[in-house]
């Protein structure tokens, strides 16, 4: 693969995600399970479209003192894919008041779940190319 290119396929898909903030080193201010989505999924992470966390939580997300537990509902799969990730940056969505994009890099995920994401992203990429007449 050429240098500078991704080592995993990324697809723009709309996938529901349930998430919770977790930490082993501190008391997490926000203990709720939240509903979100991703429209950017790869084998290494996702962009989580989420409610903007409170200021204290944001700081700890960016310093990786708080991680994100994810349940990703891959279409046509029964059980959600489970992953733990850290936030590498936060993206503003001015067109979506009260929402932001949390760029989450996967840190821990069962191999079966990782394989499911890879299969799904590859299938989605092939389907997209077929629809555009490229395959």
C-alpha cells in the first residue's frame, strides 16, 4: 500500500451506536448510556456523532483519562460489536446543534468483533463500487 494511505478501508455508513464513558482512574461525571451513531467507520475506529459532553468530561476524554465503551450495531448482525476506544479529537458540527463528532480510535475489541467490522466495511465498499459501476 502506498505510504500515507489508510491500512483499513473506511466507509461512510449510518450505524447506530450506544456508548458510555468509562475510566479506571477517576470517577466519571457522566454515568449514562447514550444513543449515538457513526457515519464514518473503519477497522481502526469511527467518528461517533454524539451529544456534546459536559466540559469536565471533554477535558478527560481528550487527555485519555476517560475512554469510550461502544456497542456498534452493524446492519444485519444480531449482537452489537463491542469495543473500547479513546478520543483523539473532537469535531464541531454547526449544522447539528448539541452534537459533536468524537473521533474514537479502537483500543480493545474481541477478534470476532473486529472481523465483523472488517467484513462489513469491505462489503459496503464493494456495494458502493457496484452501484457506481466501478466493479
